[in-house]
C-alpha cells in the first residue's frame, strides 16, 4: 500500500487538493510517483512532479547522476555565464558529465522525449526532498540548480529557445512581449549590451534586477524595461532561482510527514549523505578512517590536513599569536569532525594557545574555553558546530591585517603561495599546476592538484568539496597503501 501525503506540503505545487503518492520498494519493484507533469522543450520549471513509475534502483541512480553534475559545478565555482559561450559549454568536464547523466537539453537517440523529461524531473524532485533539511543544504542546491538551468537554457538551439520563451509568456511565468521593430531600433543604441539584430522584449521594470539597471543592460521607456534577449535569459533563470528557494522552504516544512515512512526516510538520508559539499554532511565522526588526537596531530598535519587548515595552524604557531575569531571558528569544528573528543580538543587548544604571547591558563579559561564548549554542544544553542565546506571557506570575508582564514589558493598572491608550498616541500611542477588552476579561478581544483602532489598515485577523485572530505580521503589513501605493503 502506498504511503501518501499532500504534495503541497513539500513544495511540489500549489494545489492542495492533489497528492503525491510515493512508495519505496525493493529493487526491481516500482516506486510510483503519480502526479501529472508539464515540461518545456527538455527544460522544466519543476512546478509539477513527473507521472509514472520508477524502480528504487533507477531513482537512486538518477539522483546520484544529477548530484554528480551539481558537485562538479560547485567544484569549478564559476558564475553561471562563464560556463557557456555562443551555445557551447566551455568546461569540458561539465559538458561530459551532463551528457553522461542525461542532463543536456538534447534527447538521446532512442530515448523518447517524454522519458527524457520524466527522468530529469525525477532526479530534481528527489534531490529537492533530500537536500531541503538545512538552510546550508537548501542554499547549496539552489545555487547549483541555478547554474545548471542557465547552462541548459543557453545551449538550446535558437529554433527551440524562442518557442520556450514564448511558452513562458503564455503560461504567465514571464510578463513580457516582443518589442516592435521600430521600438527595438529606437532603444538598441541606448545600451552597449545589444547585439545588432538581437530582439528586445518589454517587461515591467519592477521585474528587472537592480544590477541590470545600474549597468545599463536594459533600457527604460514609458514605464517599461526593454530587455535584449540575452539579458532576458538571465531574468528567467533568476526567477527560477527565487521560485526554487520558496519551494524548498515549503518542502522543508512538509519533510517531517515524509520521514514518517521509514523507507522514504532511509532513502532520503542516503542521498543527502552522498552530498559531501555542505557542512552538515560532516556533522558526525562515524565514517572516520583514522581519528585525529593530540598525540598524532603533528603527523597528520603534514600528511592529511587540508591546506586551508594547515595554513591557519602554521600561522598561529609561527606568529605566536592566537588566530582571530574567523580562523578559530573554522578550525574548531574541523578538528571535532576529524576525531578530536572534547577533552582532547581542550588539551590541544590549551597547548597551542599557551605558545602565544600573553595567554596563560587564566586567560584561556576566560576567553577561549566557552567557544570550545560551544563547538561540542556544551554551551549556547546546545548543538554541535558543523565545519565549513570548501564553498564556505571560499566565501569567507578576505582576511585583514593579523587575520588568517579562508582558502590559501584564493587569498594568497602567487609569490606568497609559492613560498608556502616551498615551505611544505611541494614539488615545483605540482606548484605550477596549482598556479595554473588559480589563474583560471579554479581554487578547488588547485586543491585537488595539491592532494595529487602529496598523495602519489591518487587521481584526486572525491577531493575539492570539503576540508573533512580531504582529510578522510587522505587517511583512506595511506590506509590502502599500508594494506598493500602488508600484503606484499
């Protein structure tokens, strides 16, 4: 018997009279998702879930495929427009992954159009449920889906894109009408963003993002905004992003009802734990390959600690001055999830800060003990503090004088980065590979190059999304090496 619940509660639509029936059964049997869906030219606004049935195996496979693409977009960490130029995806790994997992807006040979759209919707909606549990997860999902939607829209062929925009207008999603030839010629000279012959659309100026107005990417006339076709695409994807953010909030509010079914709860938990790019995925130490403690810290610091955390520890030791607030806020939960128990963490911080000028036992108890207790749910809101993901580290405010935090591949200039890598005895060719990635603003890929240089024989797969993921992958690498040596 199916477990059913009002789909409006989980953000799958706005008509509370309809229901979404989900039943998770063993592989080979069917998971029914029985609600009509409406799609557009291989692209979907995901207002309605798909119709039909899908096996549990296929459900997981589709979700993992889409999650792989979203994680890749997160790893490259570029603004959406930088992925596409003149209808072509510029980043080869992204294009290859989208093609492999069926996310290019082109129907594969032998795959019916309706089946393509259904599979796309299934992967989106199951991830929407799996990644709505926390604010960080929701924001990460919105950010990556926004990029994916933009890429897919921009690679649509012109003969398909224009009907798609027309359908958006007819459905009421966009309040816009094509500008007449005379109007278009009149406004074309007023914005440097217009390509000769490019069509304009009239929309209410209140629907135009403020940054487009300030950059003169649109022209205001008689209460209307005249928007070039390229800028209209940006407005469409921004509306998609805002709409998805609202739907994820509604999904979160209805999640407890979904999780009453243990089978659905287990499936969604498995999927959310596959996402290693957001802090809450590393809130526990259950999956540790090797546990960090004060006794093995210095060995692990040189071997397995990611460069962002290693840089902060080195700075505190070299300067003999405590890390400023932002640095300690990043380092404390990393150490917790890497395996340090509360008393061990207290002992480690007491010893490290004891090296700093002016910090004795009394100062430590007064100024630092509370924050450590807060990290371990002993004070404050009584919840464990989760570590920053790579995206979180990259988005920290730039360090000012006396501060040290963030991703070294982003905050350090090239001479300083070379000096740091030389101090850590990283081979020169690997340093040049990192510099090349940094010059392309691929900071997380530079970290992958660092990992490959310090872990011989490893291809860097699974690294570049989270500092604790880096640590676990490193420990696993050395564990595998030790087992091979023992077997030999």
